[in-house]
């Protein structure tokens, strides 16, 4: 029979082991599209070896758009297929094994950055609103990360700039320019960033929800990484030198199909501007209301970082130092 001292030591070892296993935090950066996600992912990728030495593992689109997330990232209408359901179960099991392995090797953070978690940009155009299938998609990811310490992060952008950027990105990729009525409908659509954030909160009730403003942190991947981890970032985290997936200029759009497209595109001072002044004013007012809501804490659920100055106040809990 074991004596009390031995039992106490065993209990202490078990508690210590549980703390090690629970130490990993999953940071899920879900977008949104056209908010500098590719540039941030490029910075994370070029810093991945030093990050790994400091306990931070990065999974980006190169890892996620293969078999690991093949079922989770499928479009909503494919989810009823039996094969897709099997893929989702396999994805969840694979992710679970990977998380256990990261815990055993002492990693502290897994940063996952994939804007297609929210859906596809083309679905936003065809659905006429922001991420119409978001709730169902996030429910699948909740299964994959159930029970994890989770921080869900996204960036928001003014509606007029967001929709203009989406259209500019998709037109060279075969999108037909929406007509005036469809553009007016987009401008008047009531589903906005607050609804998107509410879907995130519903899907991940125990998670930290973090939002940053695209305009105030554009191109500042060091500050963005600081927000991802919830702490200050010190060199040698290197910012990405180039901006990726820039919106095409007017000359590029005109070159697509001079007769079919150029007549439908709307310009203002030689800048692609598909929305009328009235529509832009409506979207401006709606985004101003969103920003006020975020600055007030987003209903008590949201940490909001409007610019690099607010991110700088996080402290040093996430500091990355040179290692090895």
C-alpha cells in the first residue's frame, strides 16, 4: 500500500502534467478577406523557424488547404454529402493528434491563419452580404477545437473599401460586374461586422474574441502579430517587405475586356469606385456605428485594437526573442 507522501508526490506530478498539457493556446486568425491576411501570413512564414524555437507554431494556407482541413473548408452546400462528413471527422481527429503532439513538445502557441475559414469572397457577392454561411462553417471548426484554450482574431474594414476591394480582386478572376441594383443592395445590406462577430461569439462561447481595425494597422505585421499573441513583439520578428494581393489599378481592369467590362465599371477621378456617393454615405455611417460599438467593448466580449498605439499597450506577455 502506498504511503501518504508517495500519494502526494504522485498527485503533484499529475497536476504538473495537466498544466503542461493545458499550456497550449490556439490562436485562430480567420480573416477577413482583403484585410492584409496574405502579407501577415507571409511574415509568419518567413519567421516560422525562430517562432518555433520560442514555442510558437504557425499553420497557414500552405498547410490548411491540403488534407488536414479539406472537409472543414468545403463550401456549405457540400456538407450534406456523406464523404464530406467523413472528411470532417478525419480532420478533427488529425487536428486533435497534432495538438497533443504540440503540447508534449512544450509549444505554447499554435497560430492558425486562414481567411477561407469564414467562407469565400465570391459567396459574399452571390449571397449579397458578409459571409452568409459563417455560422455553419464555424460550427464545424468548434468541433475541431472543442476544449482548447482559444483566441479568435479578425480584422474589419470600412464597408465601401471592403466591397470595392473584393470586386476589384474578383473581376480579373471571372466575376461579372454586378449591376446598379445589386450594388445598391450591397450598400444597404444590414448584415455587417457586428453580425459576423456575433456568429464568432456563438460558435466559440468560451474563446477570447479579438478584432483590429484594418485602416489603423495596414501593413504593420509586427503589431498584428503582437495582437495575435496578446503581447509585445520584439525583434527578430521581421515584417513582410512586400504587400500581397493588391487591388488592381484601373488600367488593369480596363484591359480585362475593354468593351464588356469598361462600360460597366464606374470610376471617379480615375479610381475604381463602383458605389454612388449616396451608397458610400450609408456604408460610412454603418461602419461608424460598428466602430463605436467596438470601442465600447463589443457588448463585453471583444478586445478591440484600432491602431498600432493601442496594440503597443499589450505588455510583454508574448515577447519573441532570439533562440538557438
